[in-house]
């Protein structure tokens, strides 16, 4: 089964395009859980495990951000590996690593996230050149999400600037990724931020078949209504990520996991106007 087929099945079985981002900060985890687990690696694993359990019926994908695990050293990596085992096999796992390097270094990143940890997809940074993607490009069961127009304000520094006659560097990246897809078996997706709606159309038009990872809805304030309009003619499958807005929705309440589930359900329903086009 190729990556897009697996993504389609996950969207259909969950009736959702929601991706839950797993960014566990020990200090932000509910106090009731912190009282039970004094070891940070054990704490973040148990927190993420319960978030997955609470949201798996509402989400088509999970996106663990590896920075929050590797910050804890070896125990953090062990927590990351254990977490992958508890995410249902019929859900997409996107390693949010944003790697981008050349030659043997990129090959090692591929070996880590695709071969060792068996993630379905990974986020990649193309700014060292498109050749940094090459080691990831020969596995049809996998996907990559390349940064094209990110949701942070700093995307204006480079990705939103005019480049080579295009309206933005992001548009140019999208064009080049479309060309690259024609000779690669791995699916090439793009990261496009819901906070950059006014700049998104040229990026999407240059590569309409690309599956999308869309941050910026939720805590960053992106509009679902405006995103719906922007995706009107896009044929690639979008997954809309929310991290902080979901995983910390319970605060320090005793029933925090129920509140996390309710928040994921609410966002899933709000996204349904988009989801119906892809199920």
C-alpha cells in the first residue's frame, strides 16, 4: 500500500482530517499526572499515551515532535519508541523532525525515521537544496512533508519573499517539488500554514496533487473558513494539525483526558466542511 492510499484509509476510517501534534512539555502536563510520575521520560510517555487513547477516534494522524523527546536524552528516545507502539496501526504517524542535510547525513536521518522507527512520514527542510530530499525518495509506502510556507511569522524572512519571478520562495519550492514527484516513488507533501492564507494559493496551484500538513489552526489562530476556501480545488489530501490547543485543553483538571477528547472532537467537527471532500 502506498502512502496516499494509507492516508486515504485513515481519513475514511476516522472520518477526519485532524492530526494531533504531540509536543509534551513536562511543566505543562496536568499536575495530577506529574504527581504520579517524577521521571520526565516516563511522564511524557504516559501523557502522550493517554492523549492518543483519548483522541484516536477523532484523528487520522499523530505528529510527535521529536525535539520534545530528544531533549531528554536516551530516556526520551526510549519514550518516543514506546509511543510509536501505542499509536493505532490504522493511523498515520508523522515524525516532526524538520531535518535537512546532504548525502550520508540525510541517509542516516532516513534510516532513523523510516527504517528504525517505521514512521509513515517525516517533515523535511529543503533550504540546503532539493538534493537533501533524495535519500527519502525511493519508498512508495512513505511520505515526506517539505516546508513550503510555514505558519510562524518568521516565514516572512525567506519563504514569503519573491523569488525567481514567483510571488514567493514557497511557490518556487512547490514548483520544484512537483517536478521531483514525477521521478520519485515516495509521496512528496508540503507543510503550508493556515496562518498564511493570503499567500497560499500560488503554492497550492503549483503542486495541486501534494498531500498537505497544515499547522496554524487552534492556538495560532488560523481560520477554518478561510482554509476551506483555499483548498477548494486542491486534490491532495490535507491533514490539519493542532498540538497545544488539544493536548493541553484539560489544564490541571482531574478529568483532563476527557477534556482533551472533547476538544479533539470539537475540532474534528469544525473541520468536517473540508473533510467531506476527501472521504
